[in-house]
């Protein structure tokens, strides 16, 4: 669509139809009485100019459906899909529209700013957003409630995880299984999540009297999903086997990386867990069915809880203080690290 058409305003439509902006508003919002011939002219002008009324303005004028937006680095990963399922579950019983903003991994702040400038939402859930003073200012400009998921800011509601503790749990589990040479698969992107999980891994090894070896940490080359992908996990596992062939246990910083690593082990003729024990992170749904031990973040539940708080904020019914919920993950022990063919909890 040409930019001149996509930028059409209510005044453009009014000029084309030969009516006032108020008449255009009545027609598009279906309020008040308008002569049939006038209504037809307005509709024709709307279609010709590809005019789309501002959703928030329409909601306010009609007291109608509110719109909330969910901003995620990508909604094509299983991890963020679980979050969106939780959001959808909470919205089933309310008359609320949902907008999705797919933030760019490389420049999430810029893509969020562009999205917020459109002003098409009443409230915002922002997942996996690296927080800075500038980002916080942009979020607050929304003029409505905003909730962070997976990151934290002092005066913005948030649900975030203790990633250091989660990684420590995963590594401690492998130590408890008798492993002393434990590798880690992570991403080459410097992020707070990456750093926290690497720190948890190192903390657990040090506490067990095991000296962490830099050759035990591997990354993949594939940039898809900032390195949190099956391809990256496959590449990292190959690198790990080459640089540290004595490794007998691996902690992957995401389940999709662990799934890729599992395939790399198969192609090298190695079995899980007989030759190499494997633990992932996120506990996505497929992990339960393939027997992958994983650190659970309960994304579905957090999606529901965050959406519930956002809806209460929209109706002025939330708590008076800022909500800052730090969630401790839990470990789901399965066959990939224990050899047992049933789910267990730690």
C-alpha cells in the first residue's frame, strides 16, 4: 500500500466524502443517525483511502472493547508460545482484543518504540525486553498499564525469574548424578539471561569443588532466535564434543538447544543418558514427551497471572503498590539425565 494511503486521516476521508470529521466518526463507529447516501459516500471514501480508525479512540468513544498488546522477541519459539497460550487462556472470558508485536532480536528497543508510537493499545505486556532508562521512559509514555515479563524495573509491574538459581539447579542435578565433567551450551549473544545462567552453572560447579573449564562452555554459530535454537544447539554440541571429548553431561540453556544437541549426539553414535546426560531449560511441552530433563519456568501460568494483573490495572482494581514477582524455577527430572522413564520433580 502506498504510504500516502496508509497515512490517511479522518480529515482526508471527510474531505473526500464532502462531510465533516464528526460525520465520518459516526459512520465508522456506527453511532448516531446518518442519511443513507451520506453513509455510502463515507464508506466509499474509507475504502478508497484505506482509512483505519484509531482503535483506542474508538474504544474510548464507544466505551467498547479494550485492546492489549503483547510484545515478544518472537512468537515462533515454543517458549513464547507457552506465554501466549497463558495470555489467551485468561482473555477467553473477557471482551478484549489482542495485538502482537514481534520485537527484533537485534534491536528490540527500536521496534518497541515504533510499535508504541502507533498508540493502538490500552495496555502492554512486554516479554524478554532488555530494560534501560530509555526503554522504561518509552514504556511509561504508553499512558496505560504495562507489565514486564522476564525483566525488571523498579516502578513498573514485573514477573521475572531467578535464572542464576535455575541454572544452578540444573548443574547441581548433574553433579548429584555423579558427573564431574559437565559442559554447557549457551548463546554468543551477551544478555542478562545468558550471563545469569552461565553464572549459575559456574556457581554450582565451584560449590561442588569442580574447577570450571572454559572449554566446557560452547556456543553455536546460527543467529536465529539470538542463538536459542535447535540449529545452534546442534552446532554447540558438535563443538563441545570436539574441544572436550571427555564431557559426560551437558546443561543446555534452553530446551530447543538441548533438542539440537541430542541430535548431534545421535549423529556421533552417542546415547542419552548412557553416554551423555542432558538437561535443558524452559520445560517446553515437547520436553515432557521426549523425556528431556528441564528447568521449568511455568510460562503458561505466568502468562495468565500477568494478563490478570493487566486487566485489573485497566479497570483500576489492581494493588496500589508496584508488583515485582521474582519466581524461582523448578527442575523436572526425566530420562535424559536419570535414565528413568517417568517424570520426576526436584
